[in-house]
C-alpha cells in the first residue's frame, strides 16, 4: 500500500478538490453550495454539528441509498460512527471510502482514526503517512503521526509495536527522508558530536582513535572519505562502532535562510542510524573547508509540519580540531581557499582566516592537536588566542588525536545561545579584556563620525605590512558596524578574521529611514532622546570590537581615526544631507560593495507617498535586515510605526496569542 501511495501522489476524487483545514481530527465533509432545499447529505452534516450522531448516521445512510458511489458520504458517516464508538461500522465505511477514492487523503485518514482507536498504532501511523503523502501541505496528518509516536513512547507501550514502527520508518526513509522525523521520546535521542577543523588538523586521527578505542560506547561515525580513514573493518566492529560514508554538501540555502531546505543526505543517514536503536552516540565529520554551523542548524530547525531531526537526535558537542603548529600561519597567510586550490566550488571566495575563525567561534571543545610539534610556550600562547576568540570552549591538548572519548562524546556542552566573544564584548558595558596573558587583549572602538572610503581602503592595504599595528599577526578578529560618507544611509558590517576583511551591507540606518520618509519630527525627537541618538548623525555610528595579540590600542585607534572624516569633510556631508550619495560612491572605494544597495535607494522617492510591502515588526530588525536595501524602503507610516516601537518597553509587547483548543462538534464540517 505504501508503494502505491508514493507512486500515485495526487488529489481529487471527482469533486472540485477544494478543502479547508479547521484543526479537528474527526471533521465531516461539507456539502457543496446549499440548494433551495437541503439534501440528505446536508441534513446529515447539520445533525452532526448538533452532536446528533445517531440521526446523522440515519441521514447519511439514506443519502448513500441514493448516492452509493459518493466517498464524501461514506467519510462523514464514518466520522459519526467514530463518535458513537461503533468501530466496526466506522472501519467498513473508511475502507469503502478508500476503495472508491484511493488517492483521496481523507479516506486514509479515516482508516487511521479507526486503527488508532482500536490500538493498532503502527497501522494507524502508516495510514496517516499515506494521507500525508497525498496531501503534504495539511499539518493535521503529521500531527497525527506524532500523536502515535507519543503513545508508543509511553512507559507501558508494547516493545514489539515500537520495533515494528521503527522498521516501518526505516523502509520509508529510503524514499522519503522527512517522514520519520516526527515527535519521539526525548530521553532516547542519540547525542551527536559534530567534528570540524581545517585540512590536516587531525580530524581523521581523532576519528580513528574513537573507532578503535575500547571505551564501552556504541558509536556511529559519519565520515567524508572512507579511504582517507583507512581503518581495519574488524577493528571497527570490535569497538562496537558503525561506519557510514556520506557526501559532505553544504545545506542548500533559500534566500539565505537555512531552515527552508535541509540536507537530505545527512537527514537520511542520521535518521537511519538513530532508528536502528543500536548506538549510544554519533560523531559527524564536516569537511576541512566547511563551516560546522550549517550542520548544527540541520539539527535545530523544523519544517512547517513540525518535523525535525531533533526528534531523533540531539546536538551534544561541537568539536574543533586545531593544528597547533599551523593554525597561526594559516590564519595570517591572507590566502583564499581558491588560491590554494581547495575551494568548495567555483566562485568560493572565502579566505582561510575567515574559515578558521568561523570554525573556532562555534566550538564547545578545542582539540589542540600535534602538541608534540610545538613548545610549551607556543601551546600556551595558542590557547590564549583561542580563548580570545571563544572564551567558553573547553581546551584539550592532544597528540595524534588521542583524547579520553568522554571529553568529546556525550558532554552535554552544546549551547546554541552562547554568543561569540566579539558579540559579548560589543554588548558589554565594560570592555576590559578577558585575558591579558600572552599579550591577548580586546577593546571596543566607538566613534560617531563616518569613515572616508578612500582612506579606509588605503588603511586596509597598509595593514598588510608586517610592522603595521593591524597586521594579521596581531589582529585575530574584529567585528562590528560602521558607515561611510560615500553611502551614509547604509548600515555596513565590519568583519576581519586574521588577514581577511569581509564587509557587507546589512541594511539602512533607522535615522536615514526617518529622514527619507520625512517622519513626524516630534516622534523622531522622542526616539532620539529615548535611545540617545547622536544630535548630528542619529543612530549612525562606528562600533567595532578588536581582538588580537600585542595590540597597540593607541596606534590602532590613531590609524582608524585617520580614516574618519575631517571636520571640513564632516561639515560638507551634513550640509549635503545624510542620505545623499556623492558620485564617487559609484566608482570609488567599495563601489562594488555599495552598488546593488545604492541602485535600490535611487529607485525609491524620498517622499511620504512611497509604498512598500516589506514591513518589519520592529525597528532593530528592519535596520539590520539586509533585504531592506535590496527591496526598497518602507512608507512613512511604516517608518513611524517602527519609531514608535522603539519607544515601547519590551515587556509591554503583546504575548503571542495562544493556540486554540480542538474545535467542538459545531465546527467540524469541512468542504470537499
């Protein structure tokens, strides 16, 4: 039956196919538009609404005498029999409904309801799955699958039924990876460790150690290259592990949103291993040139039907393996992945420094590998640098990846809410360095005045010199927000990782939106006072956190101040208006970065008549949303609403409306 459903996806049973979800399990099917005199079918529906189920059965039976091939009537009489707890009669009607319309999802749903009421939970799950395949947009069927999962997760659930459901899901996984990702028993989720690190850092050595060590845990390992691991299969089996080869492809992105599509290869492998019930833990290796965050997000997001890998597995530990000998050399090289011939695909312009910092900032555990190749002093200095990038991560020193397995598996350390060091520094009221040992320090650079693009570009070129105060050997990481006179309306993100500098447009300053929309001056003044906007620049500002080794703060600040506007340039900018863009913005420094956003700004009139549908719920989100600059600007009323919301205290915001309970019998009619 499952194969037939998968091969015959579709809807319609001869009617118009229009349906409306009302959120109740036992709804009946409504008749078409009412005629002059109600038909027997309509009278049956009316009786059902009034909870007159015996009368409804009688009316539906009379309707069937006249229309024995109408699957809607069989479906509605089944619903009435279910309310009367006449399961044999309900099952007969449900089966007849499926016979008449095998590709109609509601018939399979009715069969599932009867099976669930009988306690035939595995069969019920499969019937709900059939309904889901035929109508994947309806959340009800995934919810019913989850309800069966919940019943079989109870302490007194029969073990044979649980095993039968697991076997069924394993069969379905071969053709539909998402089907098994409904709710399960939280206490039985498999803890997952995600392993990352640059090429040659020693990930394979750690994998080999985990697979061959007799640690008493049954560990499933998903690797990228089986040949590279080169481990004896007998050794793997002796350690009680399982080895799976899986392609490492980054999660597909849709409009930059990771939750829109998930990597099905990883979903399928992980779900299969979890459902087997054979493993205590799982270790997933990401490739040496990939960032581990997309893998982590695969475990955290769920689709619109509430299906998620987190129902079967939980993200437990993010481990980053660091080459103690080469980490600093690679980070400071200034090379891109393309220059080394190791980029993931054509057009991959990522710098090696950016990649190494990304792998570091998400770690729960650092494995400082190849410790035997460096001095004790070098190792301590490296540890201090990594603490500056990620102060919360544990650090373990290793040789050939040999560490106690309990330090990297089932640690419970993962915490998605843990902010990176630069963000904590940016939001902190005191900006003292977390660690001055080995010359590692951090500070916040804050100015109201904008940068001049040409001078900033020159500064970034100058910092390539080894003696420069911002050279990659000194600057580990810097991140924050800035603006420049060539595009004073745009909010820009500043990001350096060792030798790499990766700026981007992240939105439009709220002050600029208010100026362009000619928002109510009194409202703007109130917001300015409430949020301490600058009298000249509104919310525009330069705020950048610098983290480095032997950083000369005074020299860094002097170098950055040199790139700011002079008094004369600043006066000229304010006289021209803080949303005007000079012609040099199209051809000068950072022209390629600014061009797409400036083109959109030019299309938007700066009057109150501009209309735009891309409204956001609050000013901060709007100002930081990069999509704003690519879709035009909001109307005057939208901007004023955002300004008002900045004045409202957060605890005054409305609580989300609670989901309503299941609908009563009077709301159980649904059009076919």
